[in-house]
């Protein structure tokens, strides 16, 4: 009887030790993720609520401006949540999502909390007029193309190197020669991307310098039966050069950053006008025709 009781205790002890060992290994390998926000209790509680609750977005306890969603379907969950609060989606810029009500605009920025969850930070009390005036600028280039571009990207680590974007009209029809995996390199890649049902051919050239990578982008697409491209250069710092806390923040920003949506927003603002040379040529033709009519009369 004593032998059976001892054997049972050994099994319980063995199973308990195995569970503790698994937890130890899990914490050892995933501690950078678990503790990336400091005390992980509010995130753990949020994960439990998302897993066993009915809501697709939860407010992190003790943090007034932070919310947690699953990575898959996160933006849709945020949009439904903000719609319920009386806000309407306006646009996206970098990792910032803008929502507008009758009297103010709020911006939500996101960063990854592991591969499976996203933390959203809400910044309120942004005046609509101030937001429009300060963040988006309207310009017209020497080809007579009018467009808007963001003054800044709402990012802490990623910065602009060649900005504002250069917008040009091209001849020919749309085509995209995608770089194959066999010959692709990290320095020059061409890919085709779909952004809200709009197709872009994207070429990215990377060049390293002084602890950073400079990425030169060229987005090509068709708009109003015209072929256009948008080009600019961004600077990405090496996140490993920062201390542990900043490294985590830098890495999270890189994972959440979405330049495709920003470029798509720029492209949607493009308007074509007659270039100055074409306008002058048209004026000369009109003037010549008028003189001809007068002389004929």
C-alpha cells in the first residue's frame, strides 16, 4: 500500500517537474516577447480575454490608451470598435490609422506583441483642422501633377531621406517584371503588390550606410488611363544598435509599418493638369486660329 502511494507521488512529481521545465523553457525563449512591455500581466490578461471571450478587441488593464487584438483581423476589429464609438475611418499613414468624428480626430498606432497579437495605442484630442494642415501638404510639380503627401510618417525610428515623393507620368502600358527568388537579392527587388484592389509594381533598392539602411522605393501603377510612378527614399536604422528597450520598440515599429497604404493614399490624391508647355502650345494654337479667323473676315 505504501509502495503504491509512493509510486503515485513519484508520477505526480514527475509530471509537475515536466510542466515546470516546459514553462521554464518557454519563458527562456520567449521572455523578450513576454516582457517587451514591462510587466506582462495586463497583456496576459488581455490574451486570456481574447481567447475565451467574445470580443475581438480588449482594453489592457491599467493602461488607459492601449488595446489588444489578434494580429489576424486586427484592423477590422479596430474599425468596428471605433465605429461603435462614433468614429469613421479616414486614412492610414505609416503605422497610424486615423479615425474622425464630428469634432475631433484620433490616431491609433500599432506594434506587434508576438506574431499573434497586436497592441494599439490611441492618441485622442487631435483637432481635425490641425491634423489636415500639419500632416498633409498639397503640391503641384513641373509636370502639372497635383497631389498630397504626408509631412511626416508618425514614426519614431523610420525617417525620410528623400522626401517629398517624386510623382511622374510615364509612357507605355503597365507591366511588372517580378524579381524571381532564384536571382533576387536584398539590394534590388521588384514585386507586385495589391493595395485595396489596386495593383502596384514596387521596386526597392537597399543601400547600407553608417548603421542604417536607405531604401529607395518606386511604385508604378495606372491611374485615369495614365502610367505613373511615385519614388522616395526612407532611412531604416539598425535596431540592434539600441539598448534593449529601444530595440524592442524599434523592431515593433518596423513590423507594424505599412508604407504601401501611405503610397496608395498619395496616389488617390493625384490630379492631372496640362503641363505649362502644353498649355502654352494650346494658347498659341488658339491665338493662331483666332488671327486666321480675323484675317479671313
